[in-house]
C-alpha cells in the first residue's frame, strides 16, 4: 500500500476525508492517441501508436489517483485526450470515478460511442454535460478536418445514440476552412439539442502543439488561425448580449496583473497526462513544471511542488515592460502555458495573443486606435461602449 493512499472499497469511501490541501476539479488526459487526425490538433498521436500505449498509465494507477483525488475533496474530473474512449478500460475508469461520488465531464468526438456505452451513460449518468466537438455538418467538411474516411457517419451515430437514450450533451465547433461556411447550419442544428441553453462555442485561435514536438505541424496550425478581425466578427454575431457580458467581465477583471506569472487560478486543480505527469493546468508542459505521480502523490504536489511553481515571477524584460503593466490582461490569453507552447519560455509575450486582445479592446471602445494596453494610465475609468468601435 502506498504511504500516500489509504485503499478502501469504493462503496465505503467518502469525499474529502483527507486533511490538508484541497483539490478542485482534476483534468485527466487518458491518452494522447486519437481516432481522428485533425488538421488543427495540438496533441493527437495515431490511435494505434504502440509506443504511446506502452507508456500510458495502467488502470490500477488511474484508480489510485482517483481515490486520492476524492480524498482531497475533488468533486469533478474531466476525461479528455486525445480521444479518451480509445482506452479499452474507459468504462472501468469511468465507473470507478462515479462510484467514488465524483462527477465526470467527458470530452469526446463521439465516434466511439456504442449502444453499450450509451446505455451505461444513461444508467449511471456523468452528472456533467458531455461535450462533443463537431468538425463539419456533412461528410465532406467533417472528413476534410478529421482526415479519416467514414468518421462523419460514426460521429452522427454516436450523437443519435445519446439522443435516443436522453443522455445530456452539448456541442461546440472547431472553426476551420472546410466548415466555416456551415456556421448557420451548425447553429441551427445545435439549437435542436435539448440541453443547448446557449449558442455553441467556437475554437478559432488554435493552440500549437504544447509538447513542442513538431515544428511543421505548428506551422500548419498557425495558418488555420482566424485573424483578430475575423474572430471579432464572429463574436459580434452574439449581438447586445456580448456587450453586456463583456462589460460585466471588464468591470470585474480589468487591471495590470503584476509580475507574478500565474494569476489564472492554476494550481487549485491540475491536469494529469496520460503518463502520470501532473501539472498546474492542461496547457503547461514545461518539464520542470510537472510532477511525476508515479513517484509521489497529488497531496505532495499540491502541498509542496505547486506552491513553488506558482510563486515564479516574470524576468523577461519585454514581459516586464508590456504584460506586467497591461490593463487588458484579462482579455488576453497570454499565460505561462501559452508562452511555453509558442516560444519555449514561460514569460515571452505571444504576439498573436497580444494582437487579438488589443483588437477586441478597440472594438469594445476600451482603447483608441493608437493606444497600447500597457501605456494606459487611466484604465479605471475605461468601460465598454454601447456602440463599439469598428
């Protein structure tokens, strides 16, 4: 028995029985493998990659991690990948979490949802809406993204199996050249899904491969990103509701962040990758900022390792001059994870994120056409305008 874990039968276990650090939601990447080969993907390995399969944590290790997570008060896990349903032991790992009282958020492309799995999800629901990413509304567009013949039909079958059994799910879309002309069709279809209470979300400014393992793929991903202006045009389709939400958000969160790199809430939860490495968030893969759970515990990571990681401050002069002083930080996705993915450092400003944030701020009327967020001193008086600038 591990010195970090008290093993008890799942039916005897109670959430939050451990004293000390507490764990919020836990992200779990069950595999980096995927049955799609999407043109924009930041992580995917081939579904049959035997080297990756041999490195993946076995079932027993995932159960150990889940047991400790529950003891630390974790109430929700997100199973993602790759495609998590590729794991032959997915049902076992899913049921183990649910029997611990942990809710499960499942990210999937729905292609591997079978009648058996749909029946299981109906009988023992995850208690969080399943999230399905859609790559096109017909085979031509979908498979131009997934690059797998027959994948569209499998996706639609998976969706129908969930609908037939009344298993709650929502959909979102990766907005890419093959499917951009289908937005209205996609949104119309999404509105027919009973659990879609809001319009679907879109991915538009795609992340590079955060393992920094393939420069050629990164170049291809960069070419798929929308321009800041194109992204704003899509956001503006939400109408007055967008302005109201952005006004509320900006009133609460605008302001210079200071020189502490981690100001995003990272460390309250964390992400375990397919091989047992635990990091403060899903995006950050810098080796020195990950903790090996095969040699330690979630408790130790939360109590000792994460506090040291999260205390790191910026040192890059460019970051100190710009990002530290920029009142638009809450609109910007600049963070250590994004910086590492783009540049290999934790505190180098990511230019395309800066451009997106400033374009949005100008559209909202927060800055003028010749202003930069780090030069504004009267930022406390700035607010979203009812008629945003063009």
